[in-house]
């Protein structure tokens, strides 16, 4: 009987121990949340890091992936890639405009609306997503994009809002009316789900929230989550850098000028190497955003004219045409309707600035050429004409003479023999030989 009691006590004790261990294990479990910060223009590099962060969150079984937004806009193709990755994600994606005072304009608004959960910090704004293009050269700043582009992006914004259960009319007005709203209005009109001062507060707010992902319901467990921030890799930083049209344009011209300088200064190698690297990066960057084909042709024509001016100087005719062609082409090169308005102004000033620098370099080049052409020749067949020089080795009919400290081979006119020590007069040049005649011949001829 005692043995049975002891055995039952041991079993009960083991049961309690297992229950206690399981309770400790459950309490010690800490959920993980992956975050990515978008603090600048949305580029191909931005799309790459967000895609990688989503994959990392899925592989680690994270509770959510948070995109922290503070962006004035960006590239259309990259924005659409980000939206597609969010839509295909197997993990909840939270879009959050932060810190206080941040914005999610243009492309940033598209990303904000596409999140499974959308939130903003106090003193933040979103909207202003109307597509724009560069205004004509005679105008200023930007102008409204064509109706086709506006209707397409408005329809896409409406579709995203409808999918996420957000007000489609407001989403559409972000594009068509360039609507801008602050965090209070966004929350009131259900454009976003929460307002939180910081990420920690937001994670506590959304804890226990039910999210539908790929037709399955997921309950968020984000309270006290371990936050892991994903930083850009070197390759993503390079992509982010060169996919900025302004940077790509500068790299393109640096590459061209580097090659021109290198070809005109053989043996230096540095300009050629830097030129080739810049051109490779520029060509890679050009493939990451939409460009105006006509503007691209103008830039190519301008570059060819500058190259022609460098190798066949035309007193600036080709050079001036090249500079004008490059400036006009560069102003209308990028076709990116969701870039911020001030970016277009900066890009235009960059293009004009490069045009001014190119013009200044062209003036310096032409001034040098004109000065060189005014200088009297110091080499050639007439270099030593009419010089009286001594013979240092008998000329019969060939010998040596000394001219300006240099030893030259000489041949006498008519094959006359001239002894060492006599003076001769240079009357011409044949290749590496000077043609000379005795000085006394000229003297006697003058006396006669």
C-alpha cells in the first residue's frame, strides 16, 4: 500500500514538474519583428532590401515585418515591386510613417496604403501622389502628367485601398487631386489603423490583432517582441546610389569626359579607368528607371559632338552644339512621375550647372588652341633656316654641324666639300639632315 502511495506521489510530482517546465518555456518565448527603414527616395535599392527583409521574416517565422517610412517619393517601377512583394508576403507587413514629423508622399503613400496594418506617428503627413513631369525649358518646375499616367496610378491606388479595406475615394484623390492629409485625418477617415509615438508603442497596440494573409487568419503576437533591424548590404547601397537619375546622369558625363581626357593624354591611365568605371555604373543605373528615348538621343548626340570637337577642333561650333544638346536632353531624361517636385528642380539645376561647366571647359580649350595657332613655328623645315653654324666634322658631302647646342647631320648644297671649323649657313632641311652652304659663298655673292 505504501509503495502504491509513493509511486502515485512520484507520478504526480513528475506531472507538476513537466507542467512547470512547460510554463517557463511558454513564458520565455519572445516573438521577433523585422524592421526596415526607408529614409530617402524610393529606389531599386529600397525594393531590394524590402524584398530581402520579407524573406528573412518568413524564414525566421517572425510575427511581422515593419516598413518605417519617411520618404518624399521615388521610382515607379521600384514602388510597384515593393507593393507586389507586400501582397505576396506570407508574413504580416506593417507600414509605419515615423518618426514624428516624417512624411510618406507620392510613392511613400502607395507603400503606406499597401500594408496589412498601416500606422503613423504624430505630426506626420501622407498623400501628394499626383504624377508630375518636367515642365518645358521655358517654364518652371514641374507640370501635371498626362491623363493616361494619372488614371493608371489612380486606379492602382484604388485597387490597393480596396484590397486592404481602406477608403477608395480618398486613395484615388491622393493621385487625382494631389490630396494631402495629416495623421489625425488619416486615422479619422480610416486610411490608417493606428497612431503611435514610436515602434514599441505600435507593437503593443497591434498585439492580438487578427490579420488575413493569403486567405488565412493570423493573430499578431508582438507584445515585447525582439526587434531586428535590417540594414542595406553593399550591393543594395550601390544600387540605391546609382538608381537615382541625378547620380546616373553625373556618372555618365564623368565617364565620357574621363575617356576624352584619357585619349588626349595617353599613358596616364587614371582618367580612362575612372571613365570606364563611371560609364559602367551609369549604364547600370539607366536600366533602373524610365528614360525619355528622345532625351537619351540628344545626350548621345551631344557627347559625340564634344568628342568630335576634342579631336577635330572647329573653334567651338561642334562643342557649343554638344553642350546645348546635353543640357536639353538631360533636363527631360527621367520619366518618373512619382518623384518629389523639388527633386525635378534640383535635377534641372544640375543639368544647367553641368552645361555651364562644360561651356567653361570648352572656352578654355578653344582659347588654348587659338593661342597655339598664333605662336610662330619653332619646329619643322624652317626651324634653323638662315642660321650660321660651325662645322664640327668635315662635310664631304655629308658631315656634322652644331646648331643651338645640338649635333645635326648636314649635307652641302651641290656636294661642295667644307672643312671642319668653317662656318656654314643653313638653307633648308631634308628629314633629319640640314642642307647647308659655305658662308663665304653668300658673302662673295653679295660682293659681286
